[in-house]
């Protein structure tokens, strides 16, 4: 039996490491001409990954940390589609759009809050702009089951969509009422059936633990019900409470949150239950069946992490399209404007809507590699790092490795000359374990860090 009480000290603010350096390090001194320069200098043999952000939702889910715009007005959605079209034309001026596309992902907001016809228009625009999709391209869409129809499915299937991710979060009625998202199990069951009948072979379901009023018992009941739907993957996220960023989160009474030790118990219980039911833990918050490519990737140590979470599509440059979207290449990050009006103004001036970004130096790229390897595969091949970056690992990271001593003593990791290996319990604290390698985090005291708590 694990004594989770002793790990409560690790409940401190820390990044989720969907990027390194993390988003707070992005600078407004990164301009459109910087992104154009990166586009022009990219290796045309590298594949492209596309992320399209659809920001609209009908109403607020109080737990949500995404950049969303609440509306019920059709003209807002129609207008946004026209700006996406203009943005694609601007991208085409600066980027070789004939490069092979291996991945495309619709995120939000609620992408399927667009009508089926609107979604078809957007997909057509993208395919016309980027004509070279690989035969095995992963084409995925985030779906709110409350806003998904057979017509949506028909459009997505026609355009090659092969993966859907359904947002559920929790099935307990009291929790759903508290988070302002009423979604009966039957609603989710219905849309999963629609997807299966359409031949979608990769279905993911998102859950969140750590929500108000949640307990180990109630969340276990949610997971029990969800696996009756036989999803191929599950993403089980730790709720990120950032009320200084998201006003809707201030509606929660923080006294209704479970303590860090219980959150770890919930995670441990979920891991045990899912692994006993044929799933394998992939990265820090994903689970997949043995036949799923995520499972196969972690078996080979080839899992990759980016802004969409875990993926097998490494070696591609990510192009962000739409308001607030983020793109990246081998040595940069670039984010579009978060404010819709500013985004539109830039496009009206025939400019890429660049809000801010980051140029990675050699140390950034090295630390990025180390952090992402540990976050993805729970192990690090030290000779591989030394060969790739021409360093002596123990010398380069001497001070950082010293900070790992407490994790070694707690049996959360082991280190020898060839490998850093995270233990089973350590996987639940992986954010804490990689934080010593974060050069920027060292410059900030805990009380100044603008991140959600790691537990």
C-alpha cells in the first residue's frame, strides 16, 4: 500500500510540459517576420502537422481552461470561417504547403459547435490549401457529445477523419451540476455508437479527476461506466485550477476539492482498474489498448508529446491555424493572437496573426529533448542524449541531477550510467520529476509560478 500522504509536499505549481520552454516564456518580441523566416528555412522533407482552433462554445463549463468564445450567433461562426480562409491564403504565401501532412487536429472550444455544413467548408478549405495528405494521416477532432450529430459524422468520415476524442470529464450528477456541464451517460453512449457505426477505429474519451465534489468512489463509478463504451484510448487529466486566469473557476468552493493525497489515490485506483481491464498507461495521463499505436509507440520508446498531448507523429512541423492556436518547429514556437478582433485586424492587413513566440537556443533544445523523453516514455537513454547533443550528461546536468536525489530516495526514479528510469509510483509525479531540468523554473520561487498544482 502506497502512503500518498508523504507525497503531498509535491503538490506545488508546475508546468504540464506540452512545450519546453513553456508558454509563459513566449515573448511578444517574436514577430511575423520571425515566423516567416522560420517557414522559409524549414526543411521541406519534414512533414507537416496542422492544428485548427475553433473557439466557440454555447456556454461555459466552469472547469475549462481553454481559450473559448461563448456565442449562439450564427454570423460569428460564419465570419470566423471567412477569416480562417484568409489566414490559409496568407500561410500559403510563406510556407511550402505541398509538404506531406501526416496529422490534422481540430481543437477548441467545440469544433462540432460548427454546423455539419460549416465543418465541411473548413475541411474543404484546408484540403485545398494543403493538397498532400499522407495515406495514413491521423485526422482527429475534439467532440462535445452534446453537440454532435450523424451529419457531423458523415462530413468527418467523408474527409478522412479516423480519430475522435469525446469530452466527458465526469458522469456523477452532482459533479456535473457543479461544473455546469450536464451530460448523461446515454448522450455519450449515443455518439460513440454513431462513431463506431461510421467505422471510426480510434475513439478517445477525456476524463478529469480532482473536480469539486468528486471522491475516489464516485470517480471509480465514472471510469467503470466509461469502459463499457470500449474506448481505444482514455485521457485522464488532473484538474488544473487556475482561477487567476479563468474567472469561471472562481465559482468553485475550494473546500469541495479533494486533498492532494486523495487525488493520488484516485489516480492510483484509476491506473489499477484500467490496467486490469486491458489498458496500458501511456505518458502521464493517457491510457491505450495494446493494439493502439500509442501503446506500440511507448513499447518502442517512440512516444512524442506536443500541444495536442501524446502522439506517434514525431518529426513534423506543427502549423497553428485560427485564433490563439500554437505552432512549432525544431527551433521555435509561435502563437496567434488570443483576442478575436486583434486576430482579424492582422489578417485584414494580410499578415500572419502572430501574437508571440519563442526561438529555442541549443540549451533549450537539449532540455526540451530530456524533458519530453521522460514525460513520454518514463525513461531517458543517457548515451543517446550524449551522442545527439555532444555533451557529457553528468557534467552538463550536474546541479540538476543533485535535485533528483530526493526522488531516488523515495524510490520514484533510479539512475545509472545509461538510464534514468521512472518507477510505477513515479509516473504519477512525473511533472515534479522533470522540473529540475527546467532552467526557467529555477528563476521563479514557488509562490510566483503561474501554473496549476502538479497534484
